[in-house]
């Protein structure tokens, strides 16, 4: 009979790999090609904005 610890370790590895595959699939489906155009002036303006006026 196999050691229960080996079986548990194998099951944990399988679950982690499946979760990573699902995460990569979701990223490829929804995030990979998305870009937000930001100019240098706009970025500088947001960084230098007073905290009281930040939206």
C-alpha cells in the first residue's frame, strides 16, 4: 500500500497545477491584449495631484 503522504502530495500538486492552468487561461482570455493608453503628461499629473483632489 502507498504512503498516504505521497498520495496527499500528488493530489495537492495536481490541484495547484490545475489552478495555475485556469489562471493562465483566464489571463489569456481577458487581460493579455488589453492596454490602457496613458500619456506622460497625464501620468505625471496624476502622480503630482494633491491627495485631497484625487478621485
